[in-house]
């Protein structure tokens, strides 16, 4: 694995840079923010993530290790490839991405070109618990959260996934009746995941009831 590159900047374009490593030029994709700090003829260091495909080896470069870590976590979301993950980092700082994922703020991800409501909802759902704001202190007992603070966000996330607001609100209430500790904690992403899990279980139960009547 190539963890970082240090060398002389040989070329900078709108989406890539070429780093000269003692006569070998390495092409790296990066965000506009990262590329803006690279100047031809000057030495630079980029943290990198190597993406291996059947027909290609592609390097993505970052200004710091935090950007690379968030990039790698975004790649764990189904339907999010390296170019889209890089686009997220082009729009949002790593900490803003952590906060949005942790709080279930799907709307923030729709600001990224190429990400619609469904993909944004999937990102929030699949990143629940994977990205935590750096200012969050682990091990502390959370305060009881007000339903009015988190419920509208969960309803909005479910609406982006195709549910009506009425059905979403009713499903949330039923799911939280089974998991009151999640409601007290008020973590939007966890509540969203629990509600979708409850809907799946409820669907299975409904299917069993229909089958028993046949």
C-alpha cells in the first residue's frame, strides 16, 4: 500500500497532480482544495489511498490523514465510488462530514454534485456509528434528547428514501416504543437504522400472517 508521496510537483491540472519521485512521475487525483496548495517545482507531501481495479491502479491524494480516513470510510457505502467520495470531500470538510453522518443530516450530502436524496439517505444509514465527530467524548452518558429535536430529521431522512411523512412518523413511534433508550439518546442515524430494521421485521410478520390465512 502507498501511504504517502513526497516529491517535487511536476504538473497540476483541474483534477490531478503529478509528483516527481526521483524521476518517476506519479499521477494523483485530489480535491480542488488540495490541488490549490500544490505549485509546480515545489516539494509536496500527499497522503494517499490506492484504489485497485482489474484494469487500473489509481491514486487519490489528500492534504492530511483525516481526509484520507473519511475518504476510505465513505467507500464502504454501497454505490459510493472513489470519484464520488472525493466529490464529498471537495464540498465538505472532514469534520462536517462526520457531524452530518453522526446526526443523520442527509440534506448536507445532497449538496454534493451527483448525490440525490436516495444516495444521501443511504450514506447516513450505512455510516451510522462509523463516523463520529472528533469532539465527541466516548464513554459519557448521553443526556435525554427531546423528540422534537431529532424526529423531524429522521422523518426527512425516511422521506428521502421514499416513505411518506405520515408513514415515517408512525413507524418511528412504533420502533422507538421497542427501543426507548435510542429515543432518549437522540442519535438520528441510529434511530433511522432502528426504524428501518423495525419496518423489515414488521414486514416479515405481516407476510407470515398472510401466509397463515392461506
